[in-house]
C-alpha cells in the first residue's frame, strides 16, 4: 500500500500504538503531536490519509479540519473524538472528514476505518478519472501569463457567436484541443451538446468524405446502410477538426460549402441536410506555405479564420508552467493511483529551467513518466537533470549540448526541418516508433507522414 499517512494526536501511548498498527498494514506514518507540528509536516508531504484528534494542546482539530482540507484536498480524514461525542463526529463529517472513531479506540477498528476511508477516496478518484476519460475533459488550469489570459478572453467573446468558425494555430502540444473544448463549454447552453473531435491526419483518404459527411446506402461497395457523418453527429455542438491541413483538396471544397451555408449532401446522396455545428479547426502546419504550394485552399483559409487565435508555446509563457504542472499532476494522481505524490522543490527548479519543445503535452508526459518511475512522495523529475534556463525565443537545443538537434547549412523549408527533427527524435528513442510519436505528441499516421513514409 505504502500510502503516506499523517497521524495527529498528543496522546503518546495511543499515537505510538496506532502508528505501529498502521505501519504493519503498509502505511508510511508521520507523527505530529500538535497542530504546529502538523502544519510543519504538511509543508513536507502530501498525505493520502490523516488521523486527526479533536483535542490538541494548541487548538481544536475540528477547527483545523478546513485548513487541512485546503492544504491536502485529496486526503481522506479519520477524526478521533471523545467517547460518546456524537455531535463532534457529525460536525467532522460535515466539515469533510471521511469517518470517525471514538476513544478509547480499538486498534483493529482504527485500521479498518483507515483502510475504508482510503479505499473510498480511491474509488472516488477512479470514478472522476473514468468520467474525465469518457467526456474527454481534463482539468482546465486558469492561465497566469498575460498572453494566455488574452487567449481566454478572446474565446469568451467568440462564444457569443455560436456559428462562426474558429482557427487555433500553434505548435504541437500547446493545448489546442483543451481550448476547443473550453470554447464549446462556453458556447453550449447545456451539457448534452455534442463535442466531436476529428484528427484529420488519422482519417484514411479513401473514407474521409464518408466519415465527415456520411453516406447513403449503396454509395460504395461496403455501404450496406445509410450512415450519418460527424458533421451531423455534431449538430447543435462543436466539430473540432484537428490537423485540418491534412484534409484532401477535394474535401476542402465540400467543407467550404458547408461553412458558407450549413448544408451538405451525404456521399452518394442528392438530398441536402443541415447541421448547426460550429467548426473549430486547428493546425501546427504553415497553412500559408501549403497554400503557396497549392495544397490548401486560400478561400477555406479565410473562411476558417473568421476568428484566428495564435496559441503561444509554453517556453514563451513560463508563468504557466508550475500551475499547469500542478493541475496535470492532480489528474494523473487519480488516473495512476498515486494520491500522495507532489512536486518537490528540485522538480520545480528543473521545470523552470526547461524549454519544453513539446509544450504542454510534453509536460504531461514528463509528469506521467515520473509518477511511474519515481516511488517517493515528492517527484524530483530526474529526467530533467542538467537542464538550464532558456530565454524566450531562443532555440530549444543548444549546439553545445550532447546529442542536441543541430541543423546546419542554409535556411530550409519548415516541412524539411520537421522531417529532420522527427528522424532525430526517432534515433534518440532507439528506433521505437510508437514511443517517438508519443514524445512528439503526434498520431502514428501523422508521425509516418513526417518521416515521409505515410500515404
């Protein structure tokens, strides 16, 4: 189990015996004999479970309970009250305690209630994680940087115009899907409005029109029944077209028609259908460059960009790094069952010194890896050891660093640079393609395209 437990009680005999019993059950117990010692302990660890006495030499445990819950919101609390003091027990539960025991305490009862409180907390975490997974939503962290505050303010204004298309531009991993979901939540009158996420790079070219706009029976060999497309499924909500630059030219024309009129025909059909879905498109590609090469329609670019929002990379908004890390860690603790893990001082320094070429997605990957690989209550992010502060706007890798990505010679097209960097990452990962795609924050089909191997 090895869950961190804070035992706050000034009765030395009871606390020593109780701590020993809980340690035998696998808990990592820290003792505090007063509220002063408890506050000091909370600066060093994030407990998964707290045993809290009501009567302490420097205060009332019940009065301290709200402060405790603010310091360690995920901790399950078992309150220790005087025998027969039911009113105190009821007040404790109302204030956020998971359970209570009355003195004199049977050690077996204490162990049982501690285990039950912790299991209940873990069940709640699993349910919250399952709901987040099913809805596709993660914790939205309010930005600290002025640049992202402007982005959020723009989304709030755009939400008042529910049919207008929105284009989100930015590097891979900057959080474009999260912002699209935030806009959807601001725009939608109720929780039942659909949010449909489509990774355009992952759609097979042969079926992409059918996926987006649906098909009628007999439209092609395997079309045994009519089928709605994702544009219809998103009616009344939002259709998020991620990596919109990967759409085939022919389908771009049909998308433009839908944007202009809200109407479309299914593949193989003659009847017009309508959908009120708002289109939110996103890409990290250089769309003007694609237009110059005839790979993206200029009229679609202007139509999608009624509202065009540039999302700054994480290295240009360092104020957001620690708040994002705390929010992401809260999600990951629930998903991975590491309720006691926190970001230690050394990890904070390393986060502040890292340039995050993979942006928010890379931050999440680093924290997930640390939760799995670092067993202690405080994460240190050893994988970032040796990183140095990088000024905003500076290249992510320094040529003096070992194994750095260095591109010499004259300036090259962005697509060629992306391909070179993708191959370099693949080499760093020892040829493990799926892991390289995950580090880059790309779907596997997009990763293959970057290598020049995709269809």
